[in-house]
C-alpha cells in the first residue's frame, strides 16, 4: 500500500473534513493530521507517494490559511516547497497539466480523485487522463496552489483565487444587502466587522474596503440597525487615516 499504514480513502475523508470545516480554529486533531501529512511529504518529496500527501496538504490548505496551531503552517509550507522543488522540473511530454485548471470549486472533487488515482481499476471520468494527473509537474503545481492558498500571491503560475473566507463574506454581504440576511446572521456584527477591516487595511487595500463600507452604510442607517455604536464605528473607520 502506497501510504503504508492508512487506507487512502480514510486519509481522503479525514482531509476532506478539514477542507469543509476549515474555520474550526486551533483544532488539535486537525493540526496533528496536517503535521503528519507534512512530515510524509518532507521525508520523500519526490517519491512515489508524493501525490497523496501533497494533495492532502492542498485539501487542508484553507485551514492552514485560517487559524492553525502554532508552527503548523510553517511545517506545511516547508514540505510543499520541498515537493515543488523536487518535482517541478521533472521531464514530461504533456502539453498541459490539470493543476492549471484547478480553481477553487474543483477542490470538492479532490478526495474522490485521490481515491481513484490510487486504484488503476477504479472508474475515471475526469477531463484529463490519469497520467497527467500523476505527472510530477502536476503534483508540483498542486503544491504551489496549496502554497498560494496559505499565503495568497505567493505563486504566479496557478489559477487566481480569492483569499480563504472571502467568498463566505461575499455571500453574507450579498444576502444582507439584498434585504434577506442569512439565517442567524448578526447584522450589527457584520457591519462592525467591515468597519474594522477598513480601519486595519493597508493603503493599497483601502479602496476596496471603502467600497464595501459604502455599500453597507445605507443598511446601517436603516431601521434594521438600532445600535448607534455601529454608526460610530463606521464613522471612525472612514475618518481613520490609511495604514502604510
């Protein structure tokens, strides 16, 4: 067995749990799984099982970008950099590789793909054959995607992605601004959050944050918000000078 001691389907399920619940802050069980995965990559970054453990780190990258335990993200980054360095220049005859199309919505299929890749007799209906998926250069590309998720902008040749959590914020704000807040949404808290993001934004990020605050301002002065401290926070954020 290529993973020695744990079936790949069990590993895939454990990593998929982390991918889906990435915002479970400082989860010790998640940290242990990721550290084990990173250690396996680091031990043999160019080996036959590198695709398994590298994919594991890709699946868990949203948690690593969110709030892992101390020292977990550096270990994962070092392992991913080792895999990229060991694999990216391997010779191949493929014109392209699947990682170049691996946008965020396709991450949902990684667990299933990983199980199918490990079993040559399993059904395979992906848009690329198994061989390019298993190509060392593709695995290196997946490693760079994971690095880019953990530290946005750190890899230039991978499909662009929103930072972790940004889509959730967009969905929450969109529902609120359309007058139909998501069930359980705390409107005051959501507006205060955007004020805080504007106040802490660097100068380059301030225009975008300012647009968001402008969008929520009409909501803040509506009958939906009765807490005047929310307005005070918005005003303070608008008056605060930009960070360098």
